[in-house]
C-alpha cells in the first residue's frame, strides 16, 4: 500500500519543511560566524601610512618605556648619522633559509640613537655599508623583541640574539630609544638587502552577543521545525493505521453470518 506520506499534499509539506530547515541552518551558520569574527574596530596597532610619519622624538624619549599598544606599527621618521662601526647582525630564518637582520644605530643630533633594521641578508651574503652623512629614514616603529619564545643561540662576534634595547645597550655606547624602526623598502645604498615588512596588525576577537543570541534562535527554529515535521508525520501515519484498522474491522463484521434469535 502506498504510504500516505507520498501523497501530493505531503510532498508539498516535505518541500516546505526542507526549505525551512535549510533557511534556519543558513541563518545559524551566518550568525555564528558574525558572533566570533574579528571586529575591525578593535584591531590593535594598525600599520600606519608612511605619509603620516611623525618624528620619533614626538612619541618617545630615549630610555623611556615603549608601550606596544600605544606606539607599535606607527609611522615615524628620524634624522641622524649611522654609526657604521656599530652594525650588528641578528640571526633569523626566513622560509627555511638562515640569515640575519642588519641593524645599526642612527645617532641623532642630541647623541641618542634609534635602532634601525636595514633589512635581511642571507647567511654568507656580503652586507654593504650603510650610507654616510646625515640621512632621514622613514619606517614603522616596532616594539623590542622579547625574550619569550626566543631560543637561546650562540652568537658570534658582531651578532646579537634579538633586537631589544636591554640587549643593545651592552653593545652600543648611545642612549637608545625603546623599540626599533623597520624600513619600508631596500636600503638606498644597495639593493642586496631584503626589506623587513611590518607585521600584520593583530586583531582581537570580541563576542557579538546579539549575533550569538540570533544563532541560538535560528538553531531553535530549525530544531522546532524538524520536531514539528516529525510529529505531523507520526500523526499522519497513526491516523492512516487507525483508518486501516477500522476498515478491516468493518469488513470482518460484514463477513460474519447473522445469528438467529432463539
């Protein structure tokens, strides 16, 4: 016997139920993603446009603490003379290739120095001298590299393990600004160094509670639709079974012989 759930009426009900479940699943997924996606309004330390570069002395003082949340990735400029005799190498692996960041102090007019990362050179590559005379550099101010996560390595003469004022004050005889400046392009004196791009700005994920509540609502609508669909089908099957039983009882009663009265 053909199932009552395959009648034209029920085929329409199945189609509507499937569409409702699909819409609810889509709404649940969309709202869930919105609830936990990074909020672009809470990006910490966005990389500033170099056109808005400010003198580094307007932001910091030599020896003063640099709060990463306040100054990191800001566009700055500094004017001075490179102390070429103090150039140092910092080991760093790029794409599996060992090399070094090339750093040196840019000594300003008051005798303090800004640490400048000129770029990255592969192990064994000749590092050209920095330009002489007074120069003005423009780049992004980055916080000092902390000791956390840095694997201690043996460094040879002319190298340091990380870029941090606490390490460099033992190597350079200048009052230092906290942090360092990474240049946007290749050193004007040579094209052999690989520029070090600023890091991607970190983002904070804040839970969007409104979207999360919508997620729960869409999920509940979908579950309710499925439950209601199942209840309707069970009820339809029960009624069909009851009709068959009544019809069967009626046929049996009609087939029974009449009993004569005494």
